[in-house]
């Protein structure tokens, strides 16, 4: 897979989660503003940690397995995408679980009350 | 500071954000844990490739040593902190809009205004509605939770 390894992993994550949007109608992408306001601060925080960790030598990236676009702080482009893709997948999964539980009317928590429709 | 310490601090920070900072309290409910269980499977797969194939490499001095699915055990804490923080912020932003906080937990209010497209676009997305009603704590506690109390006995 060479230089596309990291990118392929991210694409695989997206492929596993994105179908939830149309099939379960979780409406995550439709709420793009809420999504942006979530991903922005979270990505910023974790990227700061990432830069600090690279600077401290805790971890580093294999030049052979990334596309080769490097950003300030010693991060490959894929690492920034990681903090957009993974949180997005997590939100899609979370909303899908909520949707399914609500539909079944099985939940008793606050989220379950939503399932009365 | 090693990755081990940093990952532990990140988990503590994520829990503090969820329980105290944003008061979303996701870790006290089951929706989060069910979601996390599913996400964890994919995390182990993705991270297994990234760490296992050496896309990301770790300083042995910065980690404890044990590996789970090819990745340092610290990555589990890292992933947990990332997922919890994300879902807490996401949930917090959802609660403070849509008029959900305004009409609170009443079934009628939620199904009619909260979920309808119309209600959302008119109440939820308007700046006015959001700042005046949605985000005020007062409104939330006065309207939202009192209705909850009322609707419970039925």
C-alpha cells in the first residue's frame, strides 16, 4: 500500500460509518454547524497534544506510509484528517445507537424518551 | 511526562468535561457505552493497522510496553478520551438548541417542535431563540426540568 497506508485506514473508517447517515437517517452531516463546532475544538485540543508528543519524542510517523504532505509541528496531513474522521465516525455511531434504541422503545433513559414517535 | 501519564490525564480531563464541565453525563448512561463498545472494535482495527504496521511509531521509553491488537495499551485511553470528549461536546451543543431545552423533556414539545424540521429551523437555528432561550441555564432549569417533573406521573 506504500504511501497510501494511513489514508486508506481513514477511508476505511469513513466507509464503515458514513452509510449510517442515509440508512438510519441520523442527520449528523445535515447538522453541519453543530458538527463543525464539535470537531473544531476537539481537533484543536488533540492536535496540540499531538504536536507536543512529537516534540517530546513520544511518537513519530513513518515517512514511507504517508502521502508526504507535512504540516508545521511535524504532523503528516493524515494526522489532521484523523481528528476529523474519527470524531465524525464516533458521532455517527453514537447517533445510530440512539436512533436504534429509540425506535425499539427499549431505552428507559433520557434518550429513550425520544423514541415515542 | 510519558505517553502513559499523558493518556491518563486525558481520560481524567475527558471525564471532567463530561461530568462537570459540560454536564452531559454520558458515562452515566448506556447509550454512550453501547456506542463506545462498537467504536472500540473499529478503533482496535484501525489502530492495529496504524501502530501494527508502524505508520505511527512509539518511543519504548514513553510507554508501558503491553500492546493490544498491535497498539500500545495507552492508545485505549487515548481513544476513549477522544471519543468521550467528542460526544460530550456534540451532546452539549445538541441540548442547547432546537428548543429542546426550552420545551424540555415533555413528549409533546419534543415530538412537535424538537424534531420537526419546521420547529428546528424556526426555533432552533434562529440566533435569537438560541441565545435567549436555548442557552440560558435558567430557562433550561425552569422550563425544561419542571415539565419533566410534571410529565412523570402520567
